[in-house]
C-alpha cells in the first residue's frame, strides 16, 4: 500500500498544453481551433461539429486538411474550405 501511495505522489503531472484560437468567418461561422503542444494535428470546431485535421505541406502559413475540409492559417487570418462550398475568409476574433 505504501509503494502505491509513493507512486501516486511521485508521478509527474501530465497536462496537455493547448492553445485555443477563435475565428469569425465572413459568412458568420465561428470556428474554434485547438492546437496541442507536440501534435501536428489541429482540432477544429464549428457548426456543432468537431474535426481533427492533420497538418499538410504549405509554402506559407499552416495548412490543415482532411476529407475535403481544409483550414489554412496565415497570420491573423485563415481560409475555411468545406466540401462543395466556396472558401470563406476568417479572422481571429
């Protein structure tokens, strides 16, 4: 019992360091992006849905995409592209 207690007391605290960024898009969509330290994927939430998008190669900015959904960040702006819809410009709000 003492060994278990010592393990619990000495175990390092594992906390994910996460950064949240809220974007307001030109079509009224509010998107929240979550970036976890050490992870090349982003979590994007909008319109009541959550998506995990892997980072893709980009000449400038950071681009994340999967299955026709993409989010391309350049500075304080981003372009949200949904399947079968026109791309929309978003800004950090």
